[in-house]
């Protein structure tokens, strides 16, 4: 029965390791930044990433593949030094290059960004047209994950999120941002996440 004893010990150690690994990957903190009838924006902080889930509850048409402006899009502008102004080639953003293909770039000014890929980032993006616990109707859901190590200088994380719904134009969060209905960027008002 020596083997059985060893086997049991091994299984116990393995289970302990697996359990501790699982705990490491568990979400730590969940923050809801926007909660309206039309939009829901949540950030989950894990060990390594900030994971944004942006649900466009009001967009029940799938235009994830298409040509601008007849397409569903998202952009995030990040005020890296949280000073309320755009610092050229320093503050940065996330957008979409192609279907589920992320584009990361530097901000130049309120209407200009650098080309995709000039800013290297391990951030990832995924989009879906699905129902959720928030709505039984299929709707646009964006999942964006940003490595925390890329945000070390961004505390709090101040950002402006813009969504474009095909045929309906832009919506900006926070909604009191001065450029609510266009692609123009301003950090006049931001979503601020303490992490
Ligand atoms: Ca749509
Ligand atoms: Ca700035």
C-alpha cells in the first residue's frame, strides 16, 4: 500500500497547486464605470490585467464587419499622466484595425492619432454579438484586456471611451465630455478608475 500512499500524497499536492493557481487567476476587483439602460462598462482587475467589458445594450444590429461609418466600433483614449490634456506622442489609445484586430497608437491632438502599431502593446480586443445577464437580446459586447504593467504610470486610469454604432453615430463616455457625438478627443471629462 506504499504506492497508494505516495499516489494520494501526489494527488493532494497536485490539487493544492491547482487550487492555488486557480486562486491566482480569479478576478480580484470589479468596478462598474457606466450603468445605464443603453450602455454598461465594467472593469475587472486580475493579477496581470485590467479587463474591460463594454456592453452596448442598445445596439441590437451586428455591424462588427463593415466599412466606416457603417460599422460598429470602439475607441479608448488614455490620459496616461492624468493631467486633463492630450500630450502628443505620450497619451495613447486603443482602436480597431480590422475585425477583432486591435490597433494601439499615440494621440497627437484632439483629431489626430499616430498610425496603428507605432505604439507596441500586448493589449487585446475581442467583440461579440450575444445576449448577456444584462439583456436577453443579442447586442454588441466588447472585451478589452490591458496588461497592468503597461499602465504603471496611469494611476488613476483616466480614459474616454467612444462607441460608434452603425447608422447611429458616436456615443462618448463619460457623457459630459465636450465631444460627446464625434470622434474628436478631449480629456475634459474622463472615466476614472482607481486600481
Ligand atoms: Ca450595430
Ligand atoms: Ca495627458
